[in-house]
C-alpha cells in the first residue's frame, strides 16, 4: 500500500509539472515591478540583480527597451534573451 501511495504521489507531481510548464509565463513590467516580483519571475535574476534593476531604473528613468537591461551590472545579453518573452515595458 505504501509503495502504491508513493507511486501515485510521483505520478501526480509529474503530471502537475507538465500542466504548469504548458502555461505561458506572465509578463513582468520591468519599469514597475518590485524586487520580489523581478526575482521570482525572471530566470537567472535573484534579489541582488533585481535590486540592481530597480537602482538603474531609479537613476536613469524607465527602461525604453528590453535590451537596455544589459546596461545593468550583472545582466548580459544571454539573460535578456532567456527572459525576453517574460518582460514588458508597459
């Protein structure tokens, strides 16, 4: 019985991850999002990079393009490319 429950739980977890993976990511407005939202919504962005994004935004004004993110220390073209579909400016 215990093996059956473990198998069933594994099956449910595998199925739920497939369902979640099918959903498109919600876009994140990099001009208004807070640290927690940036850190949890963007791949490869933790708290320190999220803080750097906000500091850049506060010093230079709102981002005019997604590619402008590469001007933020610690953010390169590959990170922008990974997140392009997740980022919005409006």
